[in-house]
């Protein structure tokens, strides 16, 4: 009971509406408000329940279970009998950092992020700025075109890209042969497989970033630009001094979500290269999937999942700090 | 720099310099667009090529001879209508449940003052940040225990109420004037009636946006259906195509069939997107900017 009243006060502290009776001019109005608040409290919880139940069972519980599993030798037999898994402490975690495959997967994931994120965010910004300056009529047309890859299935995209990259009769091979060059075996080469996947990911995710930047650009008041132009700023100066600083929040957001997405990269290597050749495209998520669902080392795979989770949280917090400090 | 300082008046937007700039922008964007569209064009055209054209070197863009043979071939080998039906069923169920549950919580978070509201919102925000792969293993164990592997329920339940949907609906619900809801309350309307009959009709554009984004996410979802189905009869379209594509015994490595398969996955979505593209970008901008 006491928690209820406390929580009601907590909700009322929300700036959306002032506290109960705090600046209410008459006691009579206070009396009328009494019932709706109680009703709203009930309704609020009833409206929240379906989501919370699904959330608890299919998200919170699995998140917690992953943590517990990571301290056990959870294997195939435990799928039918989860509670017979044995507690082995930190063994999975210590094993991880001696596992060359995992370390390679960490490196590959870092590679994907370090090259992929600036390319995606940078190109997304360029396209958004181009679309926002000087194009009026065809804006929708271009926006739709650049966004289209975002809405398409990775499987279909992968199938198409495998043929685009095919060294014997692929699109790039064909273009190369016309100018008398031979195409490298993009996906079969240890050096080129990962860059190929990065190009594909940039192609696929550019549209998301672009749309966010367009929204950010349109939020910049036109008179700010006008004032800059009146002061004689060149296009480049306007971009550097006006657009970029005012876009900082959008840039922060797109960088953070792209980084999180790329740290989780799974589908591209899974459908394009299965991690090969020689594990050159093995990412952390793919390594986790393999350990968990091919070898059924689920305890070990859970430890991988948590290491990745911690890395993602750490990098996100770091990015929020670094990039936010710059704005102020 | 100093030259710029001497210019006291801004160049009018329609000056010849501006026009030149405009042309440059158009050229750059067109080149970019061509690169973006090339794989789609390649796929669309290749689906109608004969085997000879498919393996021709240098490659031919436009089929020298248009053929539907790969469509027939794929439909013979892969039960496309079944997988199409599976994908559609799952996507429709996921969409409907999100429309109801996310709107309910979104409404509560935006318009009802109740204890715990801020904590629930924090939970939703937290859920947005958790990588989906973190839950795969226990989710698989849970579904095995519940005997929901190879069932629509197993494919739908983990996505039945998504945090980003709550976030999106909350944003839109906030735009409803409080006075309107308050008036209904004073008239004695029940909260459910207010939600269903007053709030929901007012956020129809948001519901359209949410439907499209969720439907598409489900249609394109790959990892969970891959894990949650063993029985080919319950495969969704992407899982079926991926399995088919990586099994050389089935597909004979035939590019034509795979192009047709990809086209069949992408085409419905691309058409929907082209018609309703405004809702996509609107949804993304709404959830993205806050």
C-alpha cells in the first residue's frame, strides 16, 4: 500500500502534469481528481500487463538464463533437462580468452566496426546533405532509391551479391573483363572477404542513416543558414560551421546504433561466407551461433554472448560520453 | 576565405552558379543511385535469363531471350506457396499483436498517470539496447521445453511485443490533447473505451507506420526462424531459400532459380515499400530523433 502511494507520487512528479493539488486553486477540484487518479493507476497497470508478461517470458527470462548458462557446462542433453547442467564457475570465460578462434572473431568484429561504421555514417551524411541541398523535385525518388536495400531480405540480398561478386561470371568480373582485367575471388580470398562484406553492409544500411540525417537536417531552422549566408559564408563554411555542429545529436545517434548493429553482425557472414575462408569472416555472433547450435556447447556460447554484450555496453557508454562532451 | 568576406550579398539560389551546383548534385546522386540499384536490376533481369545468358562472359544485362523457365523450375523444386504462406501468417500475427500490445503500453506511458510508469518506460528503453542474439540460446531451450519448435506460436511469441513499437506509439500518443481524454473521462467513459475509440483512431498514421515496420521486420527475419524450425514444412521463405541456396544437391548451383527465389522474397516488400514509403521514413525519423 505504501509503495502504491509512493509510486503515484513518483508518476505525478512527471513534468507532464503538476503534482496532486500542488497548484490546484480549489479543494473542490482536488476532490474530483481523486477518483480518476486511482482509476488511471489501475488502468495503467492493466494496459501494461500484456507487454510486461511477454517481455518477462521472452526477453527478461532469456537474458537472465543466458547469464546463468554461461557459468555451466550446458550442452545438448540439457536442452530437455536444463537443471542437470553443472555449475563450472568462470571456466567458460577463462577458456574464451585462450580460444584462438574467439580471439580471431573479436578481431574480425572490431575490423568490421572500425571500417564499416565511419563509411556508413559518412556516406549516409553525404547523401542526406546532397538530397537536402539543391534537390527539390526528385527528392522522394532518390530517397526511396537509397532506402530500398534497407527493406529487403538479407537472404535475397546475399544470393544476389554472391553472383555480383562471383569471380567467373559475376557482375564485377564482367565489368573487369571489359577493361581487360581479371576479377579477384572476393569471397574466396582471406584478404578480400571481409572488405566485401563491409561494402555489402554499407550498401544495405546507408539508407537508415540517410533518413535520420535528413530528419536532422530539416530540424535546422532555415534562418540560421540564411544568417550564415548573409555573413558571406561559403557552402563549405556553412557545412562545417553550421550543419555539422547542429547535426551532432543525429550523428551521435546514428554512430551509436550503427556500431551496435555492426558489433552484432551475423547475417552477412552467415549467408555469404559461413565465416570463411580460414575464419577470416568469423564474427563473434557467428562464433556464438556455431558453438551453440552446431556443436551445442551452449554454456560456452552463452559466455560469448555475454562478453559481446559487455563489449557493446562499454562501447556505447564510451561513445555517448565522448561524442556528447564534444557538443557542449 | 578573404574572398568570401568581400561578398556582401548572398548568391541568389537561381544564379548560374547555383544551377551548376544543382546539376553537380544531380549527377552525384544519380551515380550513387545507380550503384545502389545495380544489384536489384541485376537480380530482376537475371530471373528472366536463359542459362546461356546467365553464364555469358562478359555478362549480359538485358536477356537476349526472355524466359520464364526458372520460375517453373523453382516452383517444381521448392514449395514456394507454402513458404510464402508461412511467412505471411507469422508476419500478420506478429503485426496484429504488436499493434494491440504496443499501442496499449504506449498509450499508458503517454497518457495515464500511474505509479511505476517511469520505471516501465526505462525498461522499454533498456530493452531497445539489448542485442537480440543474447537471447537466442535460452529462447531455443524454452521453446523446446514448451514444444513450440516448428510451430507458428514459436515463431510469433518472441516478437509479439517489441520495445521499439512501444517507443513509437508512445511518441505518437503524446500528441493527443489531454483535454480530449479528460473530457471523455468526465463524461464517464471507461479507460478502455477512451483508448480504443478515441486514442486509436487519432493515431491511425502511426498504426500504419508501425504495421509496416513490424510486418517487414518479420517478413525479413532470418535468424530466429532458422533456429526455431527443423521441419521444412514450417520454414519461412528466407529460411527455405537460404537452405535451398546452400544445398548444392537441390539447387544445382543454378543462378536462375536462386534469382527467381530472391525476386519472390523481395518483390512484395519492395512494392509495399514503394507505395507506402512515407510511413517508413516517418517511423524511422520518429523513433530515431528522440
